[in-house]
């Protein structure tokens, strides 16, 4: 039996990604998402957002985690947790970039 070779770039299955792009291009509803997130203000600049799950293409995917949000001391926060910008930066920053 012939072994299937999975083409990967940076750990991502590129064949799977291409198939997904083709499916969503042919039927955009397949890529539609709906999220179940509840945010609770904790006072000051603190809030917690609980993610219960999401639907993609009509299929529900359960999740169960909380994103804790704060702001730095310099703008009135307690600096206990990342601020929203800090949550967004890592995925958009290549590993080779230096933050210093």
C-alpha cells in the first residue's frame, strides 16, 4: 500500500488548506462562523471573556476557556493580564522579528 505524503509548510497541511479555500470559494456559507462568547466586566479596566464555542459551516465546535483582559498601569489598569492589543500581536508577528 502506498503511503500518503502530507505536504506541510511551517507545520501546516497545505493540501488541507487548499481544499478548504476551494470549498469556501465554491460555497461561502461553509466558512461562516458564529461565536458564543460572554464578556463580564470585572471593574476598572478588567474584563473576562468566556468562550463557550463556535459554529462553522453549521457545525458546532465546543470550547471552554476564558480570556482575561486588563490594561497597563500607565493607562489606569492593574497590569495583571494582557491587554487586547497584546492578544492580537503574537499571531501577526513572525517568530524571527525581535520585540526589543
